[in-house]
């Protein structure tokens, strides 16, 4: 188990990006959360097997509306096991 921490920039607020991330993560069996930040970026914490997280990372970079995602700043950490599902935080 690993933890993926991401901050996504671009046109990612007000366009359904959080719901997109939640849907894809849930389909993959990934636990964690996604939320908007006040600076216009989106923050994600996801925990699962490393291969599943790599798949999610690829989806984050290219699987949403064309040109919506400008940058994905990703950091890998040890999983803490605090999550039982993938949710949207407000």
C-alpha cells in the first residue's frame, strides 16, 4: 500500500473534476479524498496498491477535459490506512 498526494492545477474547479476523480478512484478501488483549494487547484490524497495509483495518476494527467489539467504535482508517501472509500471533501 502506498499514498499518492497530488495538487492539480489548470481549469479544474467548477467543471466536475472532483466528481471525475472520485468516480475513477472508486472504480479502481482506491481510497482517499479530493477537494478544491482556495488558490484554484485541486488536492488529492489516494491510497492503494502502487500499480492502481500509477493508473490513477495517468488518468489525472490526461483523462479529463482536453487541456483542463495544466500540471500534476505528485508525491509518494507511505500509506496510513485511514480511509475506507474515496470521497469529495468540501
